């Protein structure tokens, strides 16, 4: 009965020690040079009756950056590189944060690179990890270690198989976001994307 409940997802996955858990997840994840896909983000904000839903696509290039293109409800682009975060809308820069002047930018970029590239070892530097694995799937719960990240995030939950499929963010201000990632592709996108 317990085995059947575990298979149906009614019981939590077996817990592993942090180093074993990080290794078990790493073994399941593909780590391509380029990863492209689609996303749906549902964000709940305290005080709003309906969640905010956005859809679009993303490109993650190992060691280069992450490009997050929102298509609906309105077009915008968020580009994260090691040195900056830049948001554009209608071809115009709406925001630019430089890692040299804003130390939090480097932490945010490390987090996003690690999440989308499946770099569990980098996540272990920023978070206490718990979770488990079952066959080809895995789940991680991340609680920020003491420091600046705790001012932004309370917890992150991840699920996946060969790729990260679901990210749930619990922000310190009470906002919650669920990001579903779909249609992963490892082909090289248009040239010059992160130059």
C-alpha cells in the first residue's frame, strides 16, 4: 500500500543527504550547451484576486546567459549575463542593473543560471537542499542560507527529469510564482544572442 501511494505521488520522495541528493539530481539532468523552451508563469500577488499569467520562451546558454522573452500579456525581454540584468520593452531598455554596482545582480544571475542549466552544485552554495528522486524524476526544495538572498526569497521548489520542468518561488514579500517549462530543445539558436 505504501509503495503504491509513493508511486502515485501521495507520499514524499525518499530524502537524501545533501551531497547524495545533489549527485542524484545531477545524474538525471542533461546539461546541454544551449537549452531553449517555452514557459508559462503564474504569479500570485497578495491583494489581487486573480493570478497574473504570462507566457513566452527562453534560451539558456551555459556560461553565457539566460534570455527570457515574454510574449503575452505583452512583449518584453529579460536578459541575464554574468555582468548585468537588462529588461527591454518595445526595443527600449526599461531597466539595467550592473553586477559591479549591484552585488545582488550576481546572486540573482547565479540562481537563474543554476536553475535553468541544472547546476546543482552552485545551488548548494546558496541554499540548504532537501528533496528526493524517483526513477528518472527528482524534486528539490531550496531554503536560502543566511545572507542577502533571504531578503528576497523564502523558498524555491523545483521538479524535473532530464530538464527542469517546474520552478515555484516563494518570495519574502508574500508573492508566489509557478513557472512551468515545456518543449525543451538543445539546438543552437540564432547567432550572436549573447554577444
